[in-house]
């Protein structure tokens, strides 16, 4: 027993057996082979890596490099350390480590994997042009690499995220994965991105077809939730709101742990809104904000709560909701619409001066957005309500000149005729009415417009 204790003590101090001690010139205790020592340590680190015990594995790979700097496994260990840093949320450090790898191991058999992960690091750092170059280098430099299909997938994703996106090149890249590597592990994801890219191109027919193909060709691929989400969105974009609602409800019901639940809930609310179920829509948006307050669509959900209240003529609650949205999400991509609807609520509450100030701010801040057409129309309405007729005329003319096909053009013609008539300019009132009849012959406001014109300027209605 004493001999065993002595040996154990000696092993700790000097290194009994085939490993341990201070590395010799060749990376072993005595300058010999000691392959079992570095191999065993590498195997343990790899096992921990595969089990996603990344911090433990990193320490073990780092220990290998310290104890066996000349090991034939040093290059692979270096790459694994970089990959682990990537997974631990530090792509910048991982990128530096891979660049150092190429300097230290220029002839490594692991170079293709390092090149691929260099691309992943650049992609994570949002340098999509550099990422594209990295992934293309995998295909050009390592034509037999096992990372070719992965690189081809991420070539597509790099193009997809360009500013502006190059959707056609992305589509070609994704299709190439499916055609060249139909049995590969990246084919299911690539098929999904084919459908997503068609969706972004607003080709909803092909998007629906390709997304459906993903479900039928790759069942149980792990993409079922997001594929069905986008099938629901295709239904929404083609105004099949009842079908969209059904599809999105199925996503929420079938995939209760999906990371897409906030998006599914948001689009379910949007579908309810389009189906005029404003109470249901409001409930969905409020649920989203409660369950996922940090969601990327939280600001949009807050905006649509206000829209749901506005649609129910709840002007004061809607005003408060829009104001809270503007305060809570100052960088929102719907802030122009939020501001416009603040002005519209003020208009409905007969605070025309405040509405004029708010909508003027909206047009000044966001002069060329989709909301601008409504901004000019409602600014004109606020000015008309205050009998600022010359200013109102200018706004109504702007709508028809700059946004002749907007949703506001019909109403704008009605108020243009009225404003001309109110100023006593019957010639222009009659001319505007004639243009109105030509542009919107089936408008529900035509008879009302003509009656007002007759009252102010005489004449008859056709």
C-alpha cells in the first residue's frame, strides 16, 4: 500500500506512466512519441465538444497545446478552440485564432474546416462580402472538402444578407446545394431558403411551392415550424386571411417550443385584424408583448394594438397606445405610421391644430415613406377643418401628383373638389370633379361630391 501511495505521489510530481511531466523537444516528456498522451487528451476534449460542454472542451484543447505543442493534433485543437469561441459568442476572437492558425499551420489537413469557419465568423460579424469570399475559397481551394455543401449554403446566405440583398444569386446558391448535394445535411435548410428567397422576391406562388416541397422532401428536418410560418405568410400576402389564420394557429398549436412563436402570434394578430376581428387581433398582440417583450416584432405589435383600438373608434385609448409606442420604441421601423396615427387620433378628437403639428412632423421626418401619402391627405384634412383652404389645396394636390394610385387618392379627390368649391373656384371644382369621375367611376363618394359641388357652384350631376 505504501508503495502504491509513493508511486502515486511520484506520478503527480514527475509523471509516472506514458504521459505527464515537462514536454521535451518533440512535445513529449522525454522527446519521444507519447502519442497516447495527446491522443487521449484530444479524445476527451472532442467528447466534451460533441456533448456541447464547450468551456470544458476549450480548456482541454488549450491544455493539449500547452503540454504537447508539437503534437500532430495541435492544428485540429487550434481550430476547435476557435470554433468553441464562436459558439461561446465571440466570433471576433475566433476569427483571430483562425487567422493565426493559417500562419502557424500552412499545410494543415484541417485547413478546409478552418477556411469554412473563418467564413462563419465573418458572417457573424456581419461582414457578408468577406464571408462570401471565405466560403467561395472553400470551394475553389478545397474541391474535395467535406465542407463544400456547407460553404455553398452560406454563400447563398451571404448574398441574401447583402445590402441590398442579391436574392437571385442567393437563390442560385441554394438551388445548387439541393441539386449537387441532395442527400447532404444542408439540403433541408437550403430548400427552406429557396422558399424564403422567393417570398422576399414577392413571388408567393413559387414560395408556397418550394416551402411545400421542403415539407414533403425532408420530413422531420427540424424546419417544420418556420416553413409553416412562411406558408401562413404566403397566404396572408395573397389575402387569403382565413387560411393564413388557420395555418398560423396550427404552428402555435403544433410547435409550442418553437422560436418562431412570437412571429406566428404577430401574423395571427394581423390576420385577425384583416378579418375585422379587432378584439381578437388586440388580444394576440398583447399576448405577444407579455410573452416575448424583447421580440423583434414587439414594436410592430404595440403599433397594431393601437390600430385595433383605432378601428373600434376608441380614439383616446388608441392615442395613448400610439404615444406609448413612440416613447418605448424610438428606433422602430413603423415610427412614421405611429406618428401619422397619433395625428389621426388627434383629428378624430377634434384637436385639429395638434393634428396639424403632429402630421407636419411626420412628413418632415419621413418625407418619402409609404406613410407620406396618408400624411399629406390628413394634413390637408386638418387644415381644411381649420378653414386653411389654400394650404389644404396644396396638400390634396400633392397626394394626387405624387401618389395617384395610393389608397388616399379617392378621398383626396372628394376633398379637392370641396375645397375648390369652398374658395369659390367653381371652374377648378368642376374640372376636379370630372377628373374624379374618370379616375374613380365607382367611388361611393361621387354622388356626395357632386351634391356639394352643386350646392356651392350650381350645375347638375350626371
